[in-house]
């Protein structure tokens, strides 16, 4: 991962966001809502702009920040986004409405492990963004990768988990060790997957970009 100094430098020269976008960033900071780090967000948006997906599936809405930013970056994209926390889901709804994006962003309330049928109604997706519980990435991939179109892209956030995945020892709690083990196993699985060409970018909390072979 890049050093704090380099990260701060990049953040400093990222173009200013609108007042309305800044308001969501500030809310997230104030209320400890884990939204994407700025450098990771900008990288994700570059892939969205390049790919120009017709339909995006997002696993992990939180308060709608990344869904809104993707919708603003690609005016033709439709986004289906899943969130299981009711309070966050309701705030996401308000935020989406405040941007008048409710016709392009559909929010689904529930656990992404149980919503395959509903999500399938909108398939196929040419872009899937996984940004929910890190210990369940393999499940999310198993549930939804079959809904990806040929040539589609899956971006998975937090795959370096603050650098812990590279640590040989020193992971103190058993819970942390177990989580790191799951992320490592997911990373190795995807990197070796015969149907995808994948790379890990050390931006934000680590981002895996997987392009499906057509
Ligand atoms: C890192 S936040 C998402 C941030 C959002 N993508 C952004 O950058 O604006 C992860 C969210 O995923 C939700 N989540 C975690 N596991 C989930 C699951 N199994 N199904 C649905 N949502 C889940 C959490 O409640 C949390 O709000």
C-alpha cells in the first residue's frame, strides 16, 4: 500500500467534489459510516468511466455514497445496490432522492446472502462492485458472479485489509486472524480463477479488479 504521505498527496490534488457530495462524506465521517476511501473511490470511478456499464450491482450500499458517485460518473448506468442495515438503507434512500437518482439507483434492503432471486431480476450486470462484510466475499462472489455478463468486471474493495493480509505474525485476536485467513483465501482463489484476469491495486484499502474472459 502507498504511504500515508503519498496517499495524502493524491487526496490533496483530487478535484473538488460538489457541496452535496461533500455533505455525504462529512456525514459518514461524523457518524463512523465506512464509505470508500477517496483514492479508492477515484480509482473505482476510472473503471466505471472506462467500462461504461449499463447495469452495476453493488454489494454494500451503506448510505449510498459510492452508488451515487458511480451514477454521476456514468450517466447511462443503472445501479442495483444491496444493504442489510435498515438505518443506513433509509439514509441511502434519502441521499439518492436528494440527487434525483431514484430512477437509476435501485436500493434493495436485506442480506446479500439471501437476495439472489431479487437481484437476478435485474441481471445481467456488466459491473459488480463488492464492498460489504469482508469475511463473506467468497459467498458474494459465488452468489453473483454467474450474473456477470461476458467481458464484465468485478471490483472487490478492502482485499489488502490495512496490510494485514501480508503479515506473517502479530495478528493479535483470533477473530482478526480468521478474517485475514478468509480474505487471503478469497484473493488466492480469484487470482487463480481460470475465468478471470485479476490484479490487486494497492490503493485505498486494496482493490481487486477482475475482468471476465469473454
Ligand atoms: C464498507 S460499507 C459500504 C460502503 C459503500 N460502498 C460506499 O463506499 O459508499 C459496507 C456495507 O455493507 C453492509 N453489509 C455488510 N454485509 C452485508 C450483507 N451480507 N448484505 C448486505 N449488506 C451488507 C454493511 O451494513 C455496510 O453498510
